[in-house]
């Protein structure tokens, strides 16, 4: 018969709460509403500079946000955070959701401009996000993400989308 032991329960619970990365994710500095910005006609590349032309799609600095939010557009806690960061000359410390290993080459330019991919292809339904995601929609840190990449390269039948490991891993 099972007997409830508070001490044993607490010992079992502590590692689950304290273990790094165990279902607890840090919040972004601003609860950026992709859905609202896209609805208002703001292109992804306004905030994510480099998404079409560079290797990486950057995260917006406070100056990018300031251009539109310097004047009060509406009263919100999130917009107040942006104005305060501008006033204090502090950048927004975005937490990147995806990181590629240093030996992996992924060019946004090759995929977005040359391959004609849109953001949804890899990042999911960005236009539905009213708050920032806490975890990436796809796992590009391990096998599931790599399998997606290989599958896409093989399905594209493009002469530029090789499936040789050294094509992306240097």
C-alpha cells in the first residue's frame, strides 16, 4: 500500500524545479506581438535585419524599436519598457531561441532570397504569435531539426541544396 511521505515528495520535486532547462524558460524583455506588427504591415526584415541579405537574421536593437515607438502610439506596459530603454540608453536583451553550433553554416540569404523561403517555412506560424514564443517551434539543436533540413534539401531537387554533410558542417 502507498503511504504519502512529504520528505520523499519534496526531494523528488526539488530537482524538477531547479534543473536547468526543465520546462522553465526565461521571458523576453518585451512581450513582442508579432501578430499585431504583421497586421500593421511591418515586414519581418524591419526588425530582423539580415534575414534576406546576410548569414544571420538579427534581433532588433532598441534603436529599431525606437523608430516607431518614440512617440506614444498607445498606452501599454510593453511600449513603456521600450521608451524606458531608449531613455536609459540600454539595449533590449533578447534571448535567442535558436543557436547553431559554430561549425554549422546556415545562410538566411541563400534560403530567403535565393531559395524563396518565407519565414514560416522554418520558424512556424509567426503571424499568429501575440506573445514571443518561449521555445523554438522546431528543434534545430539536434536530430529533429537536422532531419528537417536534410529532408528539405532532398525534396527541393535544387542543384544548390546539397545533402553532403560538408555542405553545411565546416
